[in-house]
C-alpha cells in the first residue's frame, strides 16, 4: 500500500465508526489518477443522503488532507 492509500485509509478508519452507527460501512477499493473509489455497503446502499456523506463530506476531507486526491467515486456491493 502506497503513501496516498495509507493516508486515505487512515481517514476512512476515522469516519467508519460514524458510518457503522447508521448501519453502513465503507472500504477503499482503488485510487487511480487521483480518484478514490469507495465501496459502500449496508444501509448506505439505499440511503438518499449517501452521496452527501461520501462525495461531499468524505470527499472534501480527502481532497483537503491528502495531496493528489481529486475526487471520490462510490460503488455499491
């Protein structure tokens, strides 16, 4: 795992408890050309606010904290 992946995973690990409290989960799938691909599972797959949680909130944190991150792509199961 490279430096960028480790930084992204560390941030995911920080927010994961909050996501788990709502019946969902998130995992890092890949990072290509600055786009972080996340897999969401559980309640997150049907939540109408998941795009805000992952693209705006988590994506914003990742872009701010991890140099080279340009955006987030979310995939379900």
